[in-house]
C-alpha cells in the first residue's frame, strides 16, 4: 500500500507523459466532456454562449472576415465557434480528437444547413492541400502541449496559412501560475462519476514546476478492475515568452489581448490571447 501511494503522489518530469488520447477517446469520459462543452453555465470545457458570441463578433471584425475568408478551428469540439463563424458566411474547417464532439458538431451544422468540414483526428497529424486565412485554437488548448509538440504545431500553422494569414489563440498567463497551489486529495466518484459510470476513487495531485512555469493536474483513477492515470499539463506564459515562441517559429506578433474577444490585456489578466501573422 505504501508503494502504491508513493506512486500516486510521484512527481513526473514536465510533459513526461501524454494521455490526451485517453481523455478524448475513452467512451464515458468523452461523453462527459461533451456534456461540459454544452453546459453554458459552466466554463470547464467551453466558455459561455454569450462570451462565444462576443468573441466571434470581435474576430469577424478584427480579421475582416467575409464569404471569401477560410478558417481552420483546431480543437473545435462540438463546433460552438465553427457554427457561429459559418453563419456569417465564412468557410470553416474543424478538427478535433473527439469523435463524440464531431458527431454532435456535424448534426448541428446539418440542422442549420451549414457547409462546415469536420475532421476527426489528432490535429498534430492533420494535413490538407487547403490553405487558410486564419487558424484559431480556443480554450488554452495550446498550453496542454509539450514544447516539442507546440513547435510541431506552429510549424504546421505556418505551412497551412496563406501568405499574410494569422493565428489567434489563447494561453494561460503567469498570473494563473502564481494563483495555483500544489495540492493532494482524493474523493469517491468526484461527485458526478466524471471518469467512470462505475464506483471509483480519484486521487488528484497538482504539481508546479517553477523553472518551466508549468502546472500539472495528475488524476489517478482507481476502479475495481483497473487503474488509469490522466496527466493534464498547462504551460503558462509571460508576454515576453509568448512573443518569443511565436517569433522563433516564423510569426510576427500583431497583438496581445486579455482574451479571444479582444479584451485589453492588463497586469491582472489570467489569460493572454495572441494574434500572430505568418512572416
């Protein structure tokens, strides 16, 4: 028992493990994530409908979108942004790991007669002959990737953009890092059986890595017949480190904001949204 508890509470190296596939392809958990996406009163997987409306309106204005604009939504989920963008006449392609979310997104697009292209798959492996005016990646998904995978993705963005095309995404700021505390606790079924329909115990460890400014929420899920571990990594950024990462990968930063709706960035902002142009 001591060894098992030691393993549960063990601190891995930053980005040592990647369990994204387990989170988004596990049948029960993927369905739970979809429920969170569609719950407009809980900003756990998606932001509120009101914020999304405001964000889309700002993006349409900021990037001067019209029927000639092509947008790729990386990590599109159930299409909450894609549908709103397509309703303005924009040509939209959505890519997401979750078959559950894409299935919902396709039905929503069909119901509105919107010609959105949805692709199920790992966006790190996404390839297409199409080129885009804008690539978006919302809800700080970028922060979940290791440095090497972020570089892979930025290289892909650069290749998929038209000359002068832009990336718009959000990340967690250093304020988020400083507000987070290291914790360790466990509970049975986490109140709503998020990880499994069967009884389970979930041990939750939050680790902070001061040098890398990375946060890890480690979930050890112990069911009667098996044990799973989910690693939720979050890279946090200063304005300087975010600009540097984009510039090192062939982009010119054209603006920093407090969120993807264009709110002014302040010293108290928990997020930083970036607009970066293909150099």
